[in-house]
C-alpha cells in the first residue's frame, strides 16, 4: 500500500519517505498520506518500536517541492536529534486541501464561532480527526514499527494545523499523548 517516494527532484536529505493515497468520506479528492522514517529505522527489526506524530499539512513535512506553506525539515531536525542521542521518530503527514477555505473548514473544530459567516459550511474538524485516528493510524500501525502506547503518539501542525492539533488532543485525548503546535 505504501510506496517509497522517489520523485525527483526532492529535498529529502535523511531517512525515507513513503506515500499512499486514501479516499476520505468528507471530500471528493483523496488525501496523500506521507510516512517519513529516520535513517536508523529498520523494518526488519520488529522489536524496535518508534514514537509517532501525526501532522496536518503533510505536504510540508520534508520536501520543499511538495510544500504549500514552507518545508518543516523534519528529516534534518530528527537526524540532528538522533546524532545528539535522542530516539528516532516516525512522522506521518496527511496532506491538506490546497484551497484555503476547504483547508480551514477541514482543520477547524465543528463548533461554529462568531467568525463564521452566514452561509459558511459547518466546520468538519471532527471528521478529519476521526479519519486520522480511525483510518490512517491503524494503517500506519499495520505497516510500520510504531508504538501504540498513548504516551508515544502525538499530533502536530502549524497555523490552522496547530488548531487541528489542539482540537484533536481535546477531542481524542484517549488516543494522544502530546500535541505540538
């Protein structure tokens, strides 16, 4: 299901990136799911389990050629941390729509606020969070050596993706040990 990402050019300096496309029930376009593993990741060693973080705006995690908002350089950051003695980490990125309104609607909690205008669609953040934890997470766990322990599972993002991470942590707190935004 996951295929090694080999598009050229790419900006991945360390580790490997795997991708797949998944249909979602809240949009007509499938989502690309990106799984980055550090260079010390060995799929043959089933007893080596990695912490994992699920990120909104997955197109930004490691490749400047796919980013919509600027590359986050997870490959370089995790590589530097491993060199300093920290454990490796698997980073799962779920691409967001390129359309700003769709992205905002998808990453926002379903609670309407005073900022929503008459006629705006109801936010579907809960559907996106459920997709991440009911579809993506089990698929990642079945294909990669990642921890299933709550304390080893995180969510993250920046800007609206940070809002997603905060909301996901509150909404699915039984599944998530930490949130980065």
